[in-house]
């Protein structure tokens, strides 16, 4: 009798300790980013910095459903096959409940196939290609910007400026070619009188002079860049060196939000002055308290000003956290369902995902953007010439052209 | 006028290509192995120049010299620690373990890229210019001062290298080892020392190339991949191991790529170089200036 009572007590104690161990098990979330070349390590680093801040903030407040969050990183090197393998590993071996971090369209396109196959929620942090949305996968959610949004904004600006000829340099990726094509289609439909053509350039290229030299003889009214660093910086420097753009004749318009990269001015110097830029963040944008906290922490940890990628990455992880809270479960299917229906209040303000098939599927369709011009070397974003922004209609008359 | 512009820019880039490629050609000439980490010598040169001048505040011309020394030092170290097992223990004239060279240089390439990425960071840096000049025109050609200076220094280095190889005792020793390692050893030439010197020269030239181009091509950890691929094309095109062939092929490739990009297709410009490579391998495998190998 006594023996069986002791056994029962031991059994209860063991069960209790096992339950508390399970309760304390952290929730694993996968982050697939480029941490080594040839991928954009600059972007990968920023994504990591931001999700680390959010993870620490969430865990400091007790985590989710009483459990801490654990981030498991995989280096996809910006290579689609590696991204596919990384996603497979995160889902099958690490048992993550969701994946975030994707920041290069070609990689995202490969990764979402795996996430879709395993019904695992996938938060697209920074892949702009419309094709990521057009797949119509229920597991894929897009708090990031998208190509159609940029092309629309740029087309409006180009038409308002009254330019007659545009040459775009687009990197040879799903993102670059996709955006160049959509802009071309929009220009054709809405401004058929404007000559628009694009040149595809290698994102690993170092000498773009042969593509630039013909523009010297026959300069267009505007050169558009749809490229990421470092190739974007090299193109800008060579455009400037050859006197093509920015110049008295030719505007330079960046469609990839380059100017808020931490290394922008160090790499372009005079070539960046007078550039017009489409961007997703400007200090004049209304940022909620949560966003301000993330911003302050990012400045404290890195000594850099935050940019749109920091906010997008923070929102990506917060979306997963909120979805788990809403679903009261870490079951991937329940998380997907919560993401589809919940109203989210993130670091950039409140939004809900669109339901219409196409580029707006499970996308923050009305993602806010700005257009501004850099009027001086080393100019901080807060001091730029804002030509379109929150609560401010497009005003191209504010644009300044160089004297020569 | 566009044609003149293309010719000048093509020649300038050809000079940069040549500076990279001759080092690779020299290593192949002496050891008959391809150094897959050659692009990373270029990257180290670019980073050394930028960091020494920007972070330590040392004048750019001195930083250029120090970057060259860093490249030479790395070359010496690589030869001493990684390449010497190729022939150590097999007699100073015998070269074996070809597969070892491929694996070890490829591994070294990945190691250096990732080391720089983790230690210095992923952000590219634009190097300081050697002389402050704004862009200017010479006739119909528009240039910036840095590009012209980099081209001038490259030309001087290539001429200097040519004279060194042709006229100096060390240069003749390099030629001898490249022609016949066993014969050179029997004639009293220290093939090991010569190999070490070749690696130092190769590292020095690649690093200088990286440093000279740092103000034009923002170096990042993977900046070496592009010039390295060009160098492989040039080395095959010019004849494996032929320094003169390498120089001529570099100028040829620089100019023809520029014209091809404008008059045929910019998108396929790099493919054009590889197409030439395939054609050369099919039609004249020894390259433009190489000699047919003879089995003995």
C-alpha cells in the first residue's frame, strides 16, 4: 500500500515536470536569409537585426502562449536551390511553425513551393516580384512591397513630369525584369507617346559602361534603375562618370528604395545627388509606438538609422506572433487561418491582407510609399525633398535639376 | 564617335583584365594548376586599400603600396602552406596531386569570402580616389581621373612585368621553370623558390588590380568572382601559361566585349566571352599564343 502511494506520488511529480518541460519548450520559427555571398548579405543582415529585436521584445514580455520564441536561421546565400533546401530543413528537421525572412524574389519563389507542399505559413519579408502573390498559395502572406505598386507609383511620376523618353536598367532577376516589364506595360497603356525601353544587366556585373555609352550620344529624358547594391551603386557611378544622369538633360529615378541603405552615400557620393527615389520609409511617415520602439532599439544596437527593411522584417515576425496568439495554437493550419482573417497592427500601422487573386492576393495592398529627391551629398532621408508622401500629393514642380 | 568611346573604354578594361589574368597565367605556367582563389587575391587587395586608407587615414598612394604588399604576402603564405604539398615529397621537379590544387584553392576562395564577410561585414565600400579630379573629356571620350590613373598604373606594371620576365635573372628562372621544371632544377634553379616568387607576384598583381579599381568598382566580399571568371577566359584564350598571350587576350576581350555589348546584345556580353572560350578550345585548344603540348 505504502509502495503504491510512493509510486503514485512519483508518477504525478514526473508527469508535472514533463508537462512544465513541454510548456517551456520554445516555439521555433524559421528565418531563411542570405548570410553569405552571392546573396544580398546586406539585406540578410538587416532582416536578422530586426527579427532579433522583435524576438527579444516578445520574449521579455513572457513570449507567446507562455512559451518563448526561438529563431532558427538558415543561410540561403541568395540561391533558389539553397532556399528550397533551407525551407525543407526548417520544416522537416527543425519543426518550425512558420517561416519568414525571404528577401530575394528568386529565392522566395523557390521557398514558397516547399512551404506550400508542407502547408507551413510563409511570411514574405521583402520579395517584390508579383509572381510570389500570383501563385495564390494560401500559406504565403505578403507584408512586403510588390512590383505593381512601384510601377504604378513610378508611372504616375513619369507622366506627371512630362518626360518623353525613359531607359531603365533592370537587374537580371525575377524582381528586376518583373518590375521593368510591368512599368513598360503601364507606360504603354497610360502614356503611349513616351518611349520606354529597358536593358537587362547582370546583378554581379562590374562594368556597365558599354550599356551607358550609347546614352551619351542620345540621352533620354530619364534613366530608371531597378537594381540592388552593389551593382546599383556601380551603375549610378558610371552613369555619373559618363555625364549621362543625373544631368541637365536626364533625370535619374531609382525604383528600388536604394537611398535608405546604410552604405548608400559611402558608395555613390556625387552620383547620388539629384536622384529621385521611390521609397517605403520616410521619417515623416506616422510610425506607431511599437515601430518607434523597434526603431530606437535598432539605432541603439547598430548605430544606423532604420529603413523600410527593418520595419518589414519586424512586421514579419510580429505577424506570426499575433497569429499564434489569435489562433491560440501553434498548429500551422490554425496560424494560416488566423493570418487570413485577423486585423494586424504592426510597426508600420494597421493592415489586413487582400483576398483578391493576382498580385494583391494575401498582400498588404495599400502599403504606404513616398517619392523624394536627394538634393545634397550625404543628405539624411529626413532632409530630402519630399515630392509625394503621406498626406501629400505628388508635386513634381518641387524637383530640382542639376545645372549641367 | 561611339566606336572611339568603346575602343578606349574597352582597352582600359582590357588593361584591368590583363593585370588580373597574367598572375593566373604565371601560376599555371609554373605549377600547371588553376588557382581558383585568384579572385579573392583581388578582393583582399581592394579591401586592404579601402580599409587602410579610410579607417587608418593613410594616404591612398601609400595604401596602394600596402595593399600590393598584402597581396604578395598572401601569395607567399598560400604557396608556403597550401601549394607546397603539391610537390613536397615528390622531388622538387615532380608535380602531383592535381585534384588537391583544385580542392584547396576552391576551398580557400570560399574561406576568404566568408572570412571577410564576417569580419569586415557585407557592406560594399567605395575606395578613395588616388587623385581628386572630376570627370573630363579628351576629344569625344569622357573619363574620370581615377580610371585614367588606374589604367596608366596598370600599363606601367604590365610593361615592368614584361621587362622583368624577359630581362632579369629571376624572370629567366621563372621562364625556365615554366618551360621545364625538371630541366630547370637540373640546371641549378631552385624551383621551389621560383614558385614561391610567382605566387607573390601573382598575389601582388591581383591585389593591385583590386586596389586600383576599388574607387570604381565598390568592393564587397564577392567582388573577386567577376574578374576571376574573366581571367580564366583570358588565360585559355591567350594560351595556358603564356603571359604575353594573356596580355593580348585581355585587351582583345575588353575591346570586343564593349563592341559586342553595343552592336549585338548587352545582355549576352559575358556569354560572348564564354562563347569565345568554347570556340578556342574547339578550334585552337592551345590558345592564341600557346604551344601544342608534346607527349614524350
